[in-house]
C-alpha cells in the first residue's frame, strides 16, 4: 500500500483545518458549515449527490487560501487578520467584494487564484466534476455580481449557494447572535444566494445550531463520516497546499518527509514507524497557516508578539489531531517538529526524554531542509555546509546526535526518491527552469536576470507553461507541477 494513501475524508478535514486557520476562523468552522450545508440540501429535497457536493464544497471552501496569501499580504499586510475582518463585514452583498472595493481589481484577481486552486485540489482528490466546477466558482453571486466569471442565477451550482449560506449562518451567529445572523441572511437573499434557499436556512437555523451544540465533536448525529466513506487519496496534496502559503517554501514539506523517512530507515525503525514519520513530516506545517506572511517574511529578529504567534504553529498542528481521524497520530508527532533536546524548542519546551524518537527525527529533518532553502533574508546553504551546521547544533545538545548522523547519511535532496512526472516531456527544460523560479515567487524580471534571457522570453515561456498545465495562475501552476513531479 502507498505509504501516503489515507482516507479521503481525513485529507479533506485537514485541508479545511488549514483553511480555517488561514481565514482566522475557529478550526471547527468549516466542518460545522459543511454539516449545515448538508442539512440544507436535504431540507430542500436534493438528491444524495447534491448533498455530498454541498458538504464537500463547504469543507473545501477555504482550501485555496494559501494560494493567494502572498497577494492578500500585499493588500492587507496581515493576510490572516485581513480575511477574518472581511468575513465579519455586515453587508447586504459579498463581504469579500465590499472589503476590496477600493483596491482596484483585487476582488477578481484574488478570487481567480483561490477558485482555480480550489478546483484543482478537488480534481487531485478525485472528486466529481460537479464539485470541481462548484469550487471553481465559489465567489459567484446569484445576481451576477460575483467572480471569477460573473455567473448568475441557475448557472451557479446549488452547492455554492448552500456552502455560502451555511458559512454565513455559522459565522454571523457566532459573532452577532442568531437574530442578527438571520437578518443578514435575509438581506443577502436574491443578491448572494436565492431566497428559496435562504428561507429554509432561516426557518431551521435554531434547530441546526442546537444540534451542533449537542454534538460539538461532530462524532455523533452531526458526523460527516458517511459522505466520503471507503475512499482514499494521497497525502502529498496536503503538503503542497500548505507550502503554497509561502512561495519560497515550494516543495519544502515533501523534502522534509523524504529526509525523515530515510533517517528513520537508517535508525532501524520498522516500516509502520517509518510511514508515520513520513506522513507527520508531510503535515508538520499545518499550523503555519495561522501566522501571517508578513511575519514569515520578516528579516532579522521578530518582535515578541510575532514570535508568540510563531511559537503556536506546532500547537495548532497538534490541535488538528483532534479532528482528522486516522491522521491523529501523525499530527501528534508533527507537533514536535520545533522541539529541541535541550528544552530550547517550542511550544512545549520539551527535553530529549520527553520527545519521541519520531519527533526527534522530524525536528532534525525540518532543520536540515530549512537550511538548504533560500529565505527572503538569506541564501540557501550548500548541502555540506548545512550538514556541518546541523551537526554543530547536535554537539551543542539541541538535536539528537544519532539522529543527525543518520540524517546526514541519507541521499542528497537532488538524488532523493522524487516523484516521477507521468509525462516527462510535458515541459521543456527551459520551461521547467522558468516554472521553478516563478513557483518561488520570482517576478518575470528577476527570472530573466537569473536565466540571462529577456523578460519577453520569460513571458512567452510562462504562457506556454500555463497552457500546457491548463492553468492561469502561478499558484495553480505550482500546485499542479509539484504534484506531477515537475518541480
């Protein structure tokens, strides 16, 4: 069995967890909204397929958040707080649209990135075409004022309206109480979504919210388990989505996973524990979504308030263990990614005896991979230099020395077992070079300088890459190319 193959619902739950963190929402927001969306579909007599689509769209509604985080950061500074504020706007139309009204074409450009990536995620998860189409049109409005395509009325899938209504009810009830939530939904009827769907939400809101309060873990009557039972998917997609938040981290989580797996093998861990280390490494960055890009991109020492947010990254990853089913053990291991054997790590400040061997492996692998990746404030270290630095840290007591020695015996990143592109000739070598640089966030001008070609030539290659990968944004191209093994 593929060591990265896991139940489909657990990957979708994990994506919803990351999305809720990125949107500044409680981490049970999307699962609660998904249950409400499913109830709405049943209340209006929808068939089982539509019920599943409404549930899936509500769970994956924010899955494209990491993709446009760099653009959101440019507009709002704090991309997490900016999104949280948008969702709280009490408007009769789209909060997203009204919150970006004075920022030119931001609504359409940000929507396009988000929707394209959300649809691609659904495709890679193996969800049906109707669900993919709905996720590609998340910000459409019933009156035609939405994005990305300005669809209106019945041209918009019912699942989009159901997910939007469920999300509005969950957020507005939490922020402003049930009466105001119902009032706002009534104001948005026939603007964002049809009145025929808004009415049953208002009529059943009290009953549905009470049911959720009686089943806070969504493990009883409000369980979502039946919607995707028996299906599996690859866990790598989650790692790639996590890494999209910061362009300079493209492919980082997969590199950490490969290093950790090979070190676990060197240390003699059995196959199930190697598998757990690999999976934990793939998801160890889940909590990163809660920290705004402006903090991650800050050169030099962080302010104490910013540092406190960074310290909570592994805490949030550990919290995910409570709601992602079969991956709970991996999430627990992943929460040790930044602990140090001398107690100087975070968030627990655990010492060697309190850190499981899987956690010590992951911590060292993450550190080595990070040293080999360029950051906005420093260049990447060469492999040998990175190994020397990490060994010095181990000698000083901050990492397990045996783990580091095993880690340094693993294949170099350029020789590690990378996924093989199904169609190796899909892109030319020059197109792959250009794609690699734009995936890391480089502008066309910078790519031209790096490759000693003209900006117009870069633009031609970018257009060709987008055409061949059937995408229109950098984020979507990065996600698809990473999944195909082209990066």
